[in-house]
C-alpha cells in the first residue's frame, strides 16, 4: 500500500471500525452519526464500488461493510477520507464474527456479491453460503428482509439456490425480475466487467426472509 493508503486505513478504522469486544447496541442505528431508518450489511465489498454508491444514494440507510483483505479496506477508507459518509461503518475481520455479534432481527438486507467461488469441488465446503451461515442470516434479518447474491460462477449460483431452498427461511424472488438483469441502480464492479468480458454472465439472486 502507498503511505497515504496506510494512513487512511489506520485513521478510517479508528473512526469507523466496529469494536466487537462489547455487546452490540440493542438499536444498531446508534452506531451511525447519521440519522438512519434502515440497516444493511455488505459482506466482502472488494473495491467498494457498490457499497459507496449505495451509501451515497441512500443516506437514510446505515451500511455495515465487511472486508477482511487489507487492500480493499484501504481503498474504502481512502475513498471515505476524500468523501466522508456518515452512514457507513466498517469491519475488517471474519464476517461470521460480526453476524454472531449483531442482534436478532436487526438488518433489513444482506448483500453478498461475487464471493470467492472455491471452484474446485473438494473446496466447495469453504463457500460462504452454507447451512450454518444461512442460519446466521436468518437470525439477523428482519422478517421480509432481503438476502441478495451475485456471482458469475454457475456452480455457485446453483449451489446458493439449492442451499436457500433447503434451508426454508428464504424465498427466492424469481418473479420480481429476470435474474440475469442487474439490480435496480446497480453500479457494476471492476470484477463484474472482467467476468462479462471473459464470457461469464452474472446472475443476480434475491431471497426474502420468510
């Protein structure tokens, strides 16, 4: 990282990073300096294109962004240093730790976009979408809350559909739109553009918490 990114990372996490050493507030809106009415979580925000776009577009929604990789978090904190947003908090560790810390029925939405596909079959058990993590999603999502998943890997898309159907707490909203059509207001990402160039059309799935 460049020195400026290192400084932004230390400063940004010091101000915006979540500390899980104590219990979560009963009302997560207290985590934000902005007045927010809804709460969303993005797991693995990568370069941060989508998270920054959504936070700027929806100032009345509080966003928690998770990214364990230092380069992605450095880009995010540098961007927030240039353009501060009062409705973002950050976490730079394992998302399961955060999910277990959050209060039950506290989130309106969870986004998981282009997660590591672990393409080799013997590694599929490492995929983030699994029965245990869907239990976590079901616990922290409000009834009617949305879990959105995007991927350009066919086997992971099928895997997610099968796991959500087997879980029972999630209803695939297939009738809302063509699931090959990006979400409304979708800004795209550099990774997605690369996938399209290489002939891997993305899928955009939405599940409702029953």
